[in-house]
C-alpha cells in the first residue's frame, strides 16, 4: 500500500479544511476541496486568498505567490469528482457522517487511496472498523490555524497498515509539518492536555470573580500565545464543546472534565466565536 502522494482531497471547506488546503497547495500539491455547500466553498476560496495575501504582505511568501498557489486548488460539490491518493476529512464531528463519507469515497477510488480523519476526539479505531479496507485509515489531526501550526498528530489503529503510517508520516514532513505519533486514546495528546486549560478558565468566570478578558490577559502575559477564551472563539465554541463532551464521556465522566455550562450557553445562543461574529468577544 506504500505509494507516492500526488493528489490530495480535503473534505470539508470550513476554517480547518481551508487552512489544510492552503498548506497543501503552498507545499506544491494538487489539491481538491470538496463540500456539499457551494457557499462554503466560496468562503474557503476567499479565506485562502486573503491569508495568502497576508503572508505576502508580511514577507512570508514571495510576491506573486497567491495566483500560483490558487492554481493548484480546485473546489467542488460533486462527490463523483473526488478522486485522489490521499483524503483528509475535516467535516462535522459526527461518527456516522465520517463513516458514510469514507465508504462513499471507497466506492470511487482505488484500493490504495489513504483515508485520513482530522477528528479532534473521536475514536479512529471505531471509525476504521466501519470503513471498507480499514488498513488504509489513519488519523492526521491538524491544529487551528492549520496553515500556521506545525504540529500534526498521527493516530494509528491496530489495523492500520505500517506502510500507510510510513507514507503518511513522510507526507506530513513534506508539507513542512511536525508529525507526532499518538495512541488512539480520548483527545489524543493535545486535546487531552488542553481540556483543563479551557475548563478551569470557564469555571473561574462562572464564579463571577473574573472576566474572560482578565483570564486571557493574565495567561497571555504568562507566555501563552492566546488565552482560553480567545482560543475557543478561534476554534469555534461548538467544536470545542463537542471535543469536551467526547473526552468527558470516553473517560467515564470525571468531574474535573465536566463540560462548561457557560460554553453550552454560548453555543445555544449561536455565539460560536469568530465564524459567527460573536463568542466571548465581538468580531
């Protein structure tokens, strides 16, 4: 199953999917972005172009790079057009949707195509057990913003073909990222460690003794790039809450990891962060 990766399909045109696609195209890969919503594809194209122009203005990319990189990206809402050597799904965090997508893609593609999930917290093993040819399923968990963050968690299952791991590992390095091997455990490494960072901050605010702004300012002054409230607004309060709930349930509902009612309130109000214009902050 070892092979060279020439064409990559990113499924899901949200913030994460767009960031991954930008990374791949910048690294020279032919990239297809698939999403069922044409409006989502349009937003992704705009996001990528804006971020590329920003990188050029900061001197991180050569002048004139935007057009060359964009020429490597195609956008489609036609599943039949999704033919690639490697698929990276960055769709909604629902197991049944991910399983359905991979099985549909399996019907269209050759048996050596690699299927990678960008899930933050769902079991890669459980996913692979429901997909045709589970030996080719692997986890490649990028971090937001994907075009800037270097780390990629590489998650294997007992069924993952070692050659798939070798191919995926080398490919991650080829796009300028740092792969780290993870066991298929709840939250993997980063999201497992990060839960207290978010949850304890929210519990402090729930007491009424401090504000989100105060917590963020203090933690940023301590060396964190972003405070927990700015960071969850960037990730999306809905996405962050789904991960918190998933880790909480999979670990047997420990009190210390109980999801925040404050965050649940934000999600119920539709205040999801940057993507909706308001979360803990206004944008």
